[in-house]
C-alpha cells in the first residue's frame, strides 16, 4: 500500500512515461532492464515495464504484433534483426534521424550495426548490445574434478563427454524448445561449413545448399550430440538449464553469452566458475545477435521521451555498464574495454574485425525474415525430435521449402 501511494504521488512529477515491451525476465535480464529503467528515471521519464517472458522473444513478438494491430501499441519495443526493416517499411516505427546525426552514430557504431539501425536512410532503431551465439560454456569445477582438457576440438569434446557420462554427469545441457535447438544447430552448420556456406543457406536460402553434403554433416553431428543430452529431452527455459549447469548437474552448454551474464549474476565468475569458449571449429567467427529497441510511431506525442531513450542507450557509459550486466558487448567502435572480462574482450575484438567474421544468427532473427526462419526451424526440430526422420528426408524437405521462401 505504502509503495502504491508513493508511486501515485511521484507519478505526477514525471515528464513522460514510456511503456517498453520486451522479453527479458531472467535474473541478469531483469537487472539489465532495471539499469535502463533507472537511467530513464534520472531523466524524469517513467519506464512502464511490459515484460512478456519468452526465451528469444517468440511470445513477445506475437503480443507486440497483436497490440499494434489492435491499436494499443507500446511506445517502445525490443525488436531484433530483419524485423526492424520490415516494421519500418510498414510505417510503424518512429524515425529519429536527428538523434543519429547529433550522436554521430555513423561514426561511433560498427558499420553493420549502423546499417541495421536504418531503413531507407532513416534511423529507426537504437542498438543496445551484441551477443555471441557460438559460445560453449564449460563447468570448470567438473572438468577439473575429472581431469578433462577444455574442448578445443570435437575430438576433445567427445572424449570429455564420454568420461563425464561414465561419471553420471550430463555432458551437454539442452532443452527441446525449438529456438534452443536451432541455436545449437546453427553453430554446427557454421562449425561444419564456415561463414560462406552459412550465408548461402540461411541468408540467401539457396536451394542447392540444403542438398549439400556439408549440411548433411551438420545434421548428423546434431543428431549425434543427442546421446550427450538429458533423456528424455525436456522443454526447459534457458535459465533453468544454466542453473543445472551452474549446480554441476551438466558440464557443458552451448548458448548465447546471455548465459554468462546469468552465471555472473549468480556469483560464478568468468574463467573461475566456468570457461567461455567458442564452439569447436568456430573460433574465428562471431555468430551474432543484436538487441535493439525501436520506438513505435503512435501519434507522435511521446517523441521527446523516445528520442531521449534512444540517446541514452548509445551513451558510452550506459553501453559499458548495460553490456556488462547483460553479457553482450557494446555496439561502439571505440568503447572503454577496461571492465570487460576475457569472454567479452574476445567477442568484441572478433566482431570488430568485421567482414566474414560476423555471421548473422538464424534463430535470433539476424539472418532472414520470420517466416523463413520459422519454416527452417520447424524442420530442424522435427529432424531432431524424431529419429525416424533421416538426414536425406530433412534435406529434401528443406530444399522444397527453400524454393518457396522469400529471397532477400
Ligand atoms: C536475446 C537476448 C536474450 C535471449 C534469451 C535473445 O534472442 O537477444 O537478449 O537474453 O534471447 O531470451
């Protein structure tokens, strides 16, 4: 009651309020949201939280779409990747070119991030941070206990997995959620075939790529990893799995580096409680996912507050602190790196190399449109969950689907 009164009393002093729709609900995600909300409060703008918990934002995307369609859009939303351009083209996003030009976004942002924030030459999105997807987390305590080498190759991985399983430990934490399976699978495609092929298949959706032997190999590796996962595979959230990993119930986990933030938030220090490595054969790649805020155009009455938020997000101090909490790295070309841990340093430096080092995540919406992504993930899921479905079946089905998918 006291708290409610306090909120009512202080709400009259707010210059404006912004409802922000996002999907961050884990411990570290929550902390990151609190941090941003606190920064906005200092500007006398209230952050009205609209959280739709859903790993990788599937539920949040659905709610956002239905709210926009029913004329009840929030002022701000987390919208990542290819969707930004699609929504901008529909005229749903506020353009805030002045914020971009005053802040010299063209100079301070990585070129690929700068292009992601624009649609038809207008600035329509404020990027928060860059996550690395091809990350293999290793429980150091368990690896030490069983005297195992950190897996630099698939052979190391297999050797360690075998010994761990013999000791009664689940070698690889994994959920049956389709987006989590797809997150693992895309790292395997990259591992098996490199960035050029990855782009042919997931960005260009070339039909021939789906029939390629390298894609078949990635499917085989995917299925062969099943024996190192819990049986039966359950539909668990990524943070539940991270908890199992942290508690020593599972020894390894492949997931975006938001897991690092979660482990840190629970008191496990990077390089001490766990090692953060690249998935074997992907050390030279940065399979990325960029978290981004967009401002919904609405009737324009919140423009000043929305622009202020966009400005704040790109301020050097916010970039450093926010990304430390979230496990991602700054979108800036020249950030303060002094507080970055080894995992963040490696991630930022690799991303900064640009070019073919940067590989857009399929599962996290950076590679292709939503329909194509969903169609591909559905087949990958089907292949993984049903051992009766063969590699050839899946290649054939995806090849057929590829013919009808939108080409960028
Ligand atoms: C987002 C991350 C988030 C993760 C888990 C990813 O798609 O980019 O910010 O922590 O999903 O929900």
